[in-house]
C-alpha cells in the first residue's frame, strides 16, 4: 500500500513537474529511439556531464515505467544526509552505490543494484563515476560490468547525451535552456571477457556515438 | 475569463478551416484503408490538428493568453536556434541575456509601447550582446558569436513577435474580421502558400530555382505558389480584412514571395549546419523553425502593409 502511494507519487511528480520541464523548457531529440528499452530488465550506461542527464534519461520512458527506473547514485553525494537520502530515493528512485570499496562493503556493494535487476527493473549507471567537464569522456569504472557479469541475459544499452553540459554544467546553478541530443546505441550483452575489457568496450561504443555527434556539428 | 468578440466572419472562416481539416483527415484514412502508404501524411495531419487546436485555444480567449502563447512560441524557436548552432559552452551567459530579451519585448507589446518594440531587439539587443561578450572576456570568435546570436534573436523573437503586434492595431480599422481576422488571414495564407508551392512543385516542377540551397524547390512551384496564394488571398481578404480586391491580390503575391524567401533562408541555415530538421518537436514537421520559417518573413511584412494602408499612425 505504501509502495503504491510512493509509485503513484513518483509518476505524478514526473508527469507534471519533471517531464514538462524536460520537454518544454529544454527539449530532447532522440536518435535511434527504437534501441531504447521499453521494459526492464536493462542496464543503461551513459556519459555524465550534469545532473540533468538522469532526468532526461528517465523522461524518455513512458509514465507507467517511471517507478521501475533506478539511477545509481553516489552514496557519498546523494545519500550523505537522511533528508537527501529520503528525497532522492522516494522521489526519483535513486539507489546508492558506494564509490569507495573497503573490507566492510566489498560483498554488499552491488546488493541494491542486483535487487533491481532481480525485480526486472531498469538500472541507469554513469560509469565515469562523476560529472565530467568539456564533454571529455572519462575512463569507465568497472562496476556496471561486474553487475552485468552476474546477469549475462540483461541487455546493456550504451547512450551518449549531448547538451546537459551547456544546460547545467558542474559547479553552477544558473541553468540555461538548450535542446539535448540523446544518441542510443544498440543493446549488447556481457561476454566472457574480464570486467575491465567489457567496460572499455562499452566506453568505446559511447565514444563512437560521441564522435558521430561531433562529425555532425562540424558540418 | 472574458471571451473575445470574435467577428462572425472570422468564426465562419475558422469553421470552414476545421471542416477542411476534417476532410483532409478523412481522405487520409480512406487512402490508408485502400492500402496506400500514407503514414507520413497521417502523422503530419495529426500534428497539424494539435497545432490548429492550440492556436485556436490560445487566440480564442483573451489578448493576454494570446501574447503568452506567442511568447512561448518565440522561446521555443529561439531555443531551437541556439541548439542547432555550434555554440560554445563559455557563451552560456550571453545566451542567457538573449533569452531575457523575450519577456522584455513582450512587455513592450503588452503595454502597446510599439516604438520600443521596433527598437529593442534590432538596436538595444544589438548593443547588449557585445556588452555581455565583453563581460565574459573572451575574444575568440567575438564578432561571429555576436552576429549569430543577434541573427537568432531577430528571426525567432523579433520577426515572430510581429504576430503579437497585430493586437496593437485598433480593431476599428477592420470591422469585418477584427484583429483575429488579420491574424487568421496571415497564418492561413502562410500555410496555404507552403502547401500550394509544394503542390505545384510536386505536380509539375521541372526547373530548379535554388539548386544549391534547396534542390526540391522549382520555378513551377514558386510561380504556382504565387498564383494559388493570390487567389486564396483575394477570397480571404474580402471576408476577413478591410483590403480591396486589388490590395488583397497584391498582398497575396508579395506574401507568397516572402514566404518562399523565408523558407529558403531557413533551408540555407540548415544546409550550412548540415541538419535536416531544427528539432523533433512536431512529429512529421520537424521543429518550430521548420514549420514557421515562412512566417518569419511574412508576419512583419503583412503588419507593415496593413499599417501603411490603413493605420499609418502606428508607424510614426
């Protein structure tokens, strides 16, 4: 019952606040939307330049699906106070992932992420680990590959988002509307390579999507 | 909420327009039933329905709502423009000031301070954008960035803003259709010009008119567009505006040329940037700038024409 109210609230929050904000204030152009997952389970892997990234990716889903989308967020940034933790978990559906590995959490670090995929829900991960600047693609951390290793049947969808670094870059609060471009790559599955190689492979796909975008801009 | 006094002629024209839309949609469904591939046409028609209903709702109630609606339109158009040009991240602040110009301009329109509307974007924003650039302290691409941002403001905010400026014309000059009659006339004429150019170009287009910019445009389409638009202008001008038959015919021909020029200008911009559509906002049509490119040229022209012929004071 409590869960139902929470889900309804999240749907309404997206339908009446986040989606109008994303689609009217800013606007989103999607390339290859047919590659985008409509239903879980799936892992979406994307570059990260702004907080807006998460909201754009979530807005691409139908409203019915909204409660079942979970962006993985840094434990030390989004969950460091009780209030923040409550708001981000309940309103957006974020799940915490620790950016630091130590003896205490090494076994349980992906527990929440795994639970999401067990429930056939969708996980959004920004494997750069933090927001970048100037659209430079950082090295991908291997966390998502380790999750994928456990779920070889879950599709991984690489995505490149252009625009949020102009809309709301790191370190500013003045947000300026632009239309964002989302490039969706083809889904792939975990193969038998190591987590490190797989992370590099996915990064390469996202990098190619970025280059395709750059080629277009320079025309 | 106070309803406008919609003149009977304008109301009848609106009803005829909707009957036409219904017939087009029915034709689309019949063609689909007959097994023809008209999905693109139906997508376009559905989008067109939404545009038509939005415009009707926006203009039917009050001047305030209409101005807000046109303001939103200008905002979407300007945002589209800033999103298609390769603008650097460091110019965010300059872009911010460009956005601020929209509410300021509509304040001038709302308070009927028309001279200030004439001057604000062409002159004061022209001066302010370099100031914002100087404040940024960047010299790389200085003049280019100023020019591009001002170009966007002029086309997306200033020219489209003329649609709202029709409300500043006293309704007494147009007893037949009222202010809404004039706005309806220019909107329908611009759309039907696009359509008749497309129609004549598709059916008998042979000779390319601007092959480097828009290879699909032909002389036949251009001249056919002028012909079709002039006829529609004479009919609509008679019922909706105070123009005589000759004045309507002249307005129709001039607006047809202007609409064509607006169309190819935006094509030139898009070709320069290597894109097909300015955004994906309107399914089947592209973006605001794709759909309203002709209006950027026709709205100011028709406003000045009406003002020159019937109410010269507004220009003084």
